[in-house]
C-alpha cells in the first residue's frame, strides 16, 4: 500500500469511525440504570450507564393494565425492555434485575422478545417517584394474555430497578 493511500485510509477511518462507533453516549445526568454482563455496547468501565434522559430518548410505548399491587388499571409508559437490551447489544439469556432495596428478579431474555414489556418511567403520565415503585419499573402487559396474570410473571416485574446484569 502506498503511503498516500495509507494516510487516506487513516483519515477516512478517523472521520467516519465515530459514526459507526457505539451509539451509546455517556450519561450527562444522574445514573439511574447500569447494565452489565454479556453486553456488546458499553459507555463506562462498569458496563452501560443510563441517565433518565437517555432512557426517555428511546422509543416510548404505553399500555394500560391491572397489576396485583393496585386496585385500578394503570397506564405505564417507557421504552420496551427489548429496546433497552438492543441499545447495549445484550447477548445473555437471563436478565438479573436488581432493585434499590436489593430485591433481585430473574427474567428470561426471551420474555423481552415475546412480550411488549416496558421499562416504565411513568405511571398514568407522571414520573414514578422512588416511594411509589420508581424511578424504573419493569412491567409486563398483564392484561394482554391470560398466561401473564400469574405469580411467575408478577415476580419478574421488579420496581425501583437500578441495574440489569445479562447472564
């Protein structure tokens, strides 16, 4: 390779490379979620960190469902869990979700692909405070399928989520 071609290739790589480099930017605000384990996209030594603005930048979805924890149906809004996993290029088969109070839940990654689960940031259009299950709450669309209205899926719906580990 001639010297001029080599420098041209380096120049192109430097100019175009950042476009194809990880799309996951560093959080600018308070970190509300850390994803680690078998992921292909990182923005910190700990894995992939998200502030609320980053989570809200993902496509948002809403559904209304009855949960075993409330008497009335609630509208939940947030990105689909599968979109959050796609953002970090998740490769594991199990998601270990950890809550602020150290409650841990194991969610098969397959569930995120099979059901339109959301990582809710809002309940009935309002941000979810920590004292009422926030700021992040993984919710299945319980009313969409009879099979989802069971203890198995209720236990896989942690609130006050602070981290996900892909195994």
